[in-house]
């Protein structure tokens, strides 16, 4: 070997380059995510258009529903459809950053839609029940081949489902975009705003579900102590447990657990004329004063175990023959107690 070439190595074109490989992985994931976002947006816009064209527009023209009922049923559906129509050309042109950045100011429509979701479902059921004309119209439109067997009630939650898809896809798109890419900042900002909106929508949904639980429980409870009992509370769990007294046999009781209180109730007699199937509220226990312990193998019998709940002036022993159910109660009670200590 000539002296001038000692110590010099020719780069191997086949050698691995971790940085280059990472960039290639990013590009593949970005391309795959971008393609999925585009294809699902086309389908989403098509379904939005079906409802806007064959329901909202025709109902407006025919006057089948009064404007307040139509607004309660569909909320800002047409504006959401318009936002998708504005976004899609950007996606089709590969202009992800500018398109999503321009879309973000329309995210408030999804918050409004979520806030109206419960009213929408209630309005649909009420109108289907009381209006023969509306019921016939819905059946006729759902029978169109464009709907492919989908019903209106299947399509109404579509924007909320799409928001979750937006979050997953746009976050993935931003994460797999190089920091040196010209649209990196736009995508990162859009991902953050969409995630924030998705969290707000989730919180709205949780509040609506809790309200449904509270109304259902309030309808089940009767007696002086039950009046206004569920107002302003968060429902956690309900179910049958056996109350173990100091003497005698365990007695079955229905328990309703809220974020701050545990309610013990006794079933009304089956033959009660007016309130059969409801429960009389027997006691309300504040979770802030509760000390909880788990006890297993009571009396060596087949029971799943015992929960011991101690309060300043009373102690409850609750038993279940189902080990898993007992563990679920223990977890829920722990959550309720912890929330009162914070």
C-alpha cells in the first residue's frame, strides 16, 4: 500500500446510518398517517354531506320540524360540514400544516356539538315517538342506497368520533414530522389545539353521563332523606351488598356510592302500589369521615370477604360472595375517600 494512503478508509456505501434510518422511519410513518387522514376525511365529509343534504336541508325546505327542534337535533352540523369542505382540498394537495392550522379555529364547533349531544338524542327519540310524519320521513331517507343501511341515530355521533380520530392522526403526523420541516410548527400547534378540544369534549360527555346517572338514581330513591340527594354529586357505583349485623343474619341492601357520600337503601315491597321497584333511603354516610379496611375469609365460608367501613358514630361490615365485585367496591370507595382528603 502506498505510504500516502496509510490510515485512510473509503466509506462503505452499504454501512448503516442511524440518523438516516430514523428519518426514513419518520417519513414512512408520516406518509402512512397523512394517507389515512386524507382517506378518512373523504369518507367523513361524504357522511356529513348525506345528513346535511337528505336530512337538514330537506327538513328545512319541507318544514317537517320547527326551527328550534331542527336546531336541537342537528346543532352546528352544517357548519362542521363546511369546515371539512374547507380542510379537504388542503389535505388533497399535501398542504397539511396550513390546512390544519386554518381548521383549528373551527374546533369550537365540536365543543358546541358535544354540549348539544344529549339534547340531540333526546329530541330524536321524542320526535320519532310523537310525530308520524317525521318517523315516516326518517325511514324513507334511511332507506336510500347512499346510506348503506346506516340509520340517522348511527350518524349523529359522527363528529365526536371524528374528533378523536383527528387527535390520534394529527398528533402522530406532528410527531413524525422533522423539526426542520416547514410545517412542523403548524402541525405541532394544531395537534395541541385538537388535543385540548378533545379533552374538553370528553369532560362534557362525562358530565352528561353523570347527569343521566343522577336522574336515574334520584328516580329510584324515595323517602325524606332522598330529596335532592343527588344534586351536584358525581356518581361512582351502585349494587347489592350484604350488611353484616353484630347479631343475626346478613341483610341485603342496595348501596349508591357518590363522590362524597355512600347511600344505603332498602327495597320497597314488590306489592307497593305506587313505588314498587324503588328504594327507601336508610342512611347517608360521609366519605370524608370514612376509614376503610378489607377483610377476607370471614368465618371460613365461601364469601368473597368483608369490607369494614368505620365512621365516627357507626361501623359497617359489608359482605359480598363475589371476590371481583368486592374488589371493585373497594377500589371505588378508595377513590371516593381519597377525593375528599385532597
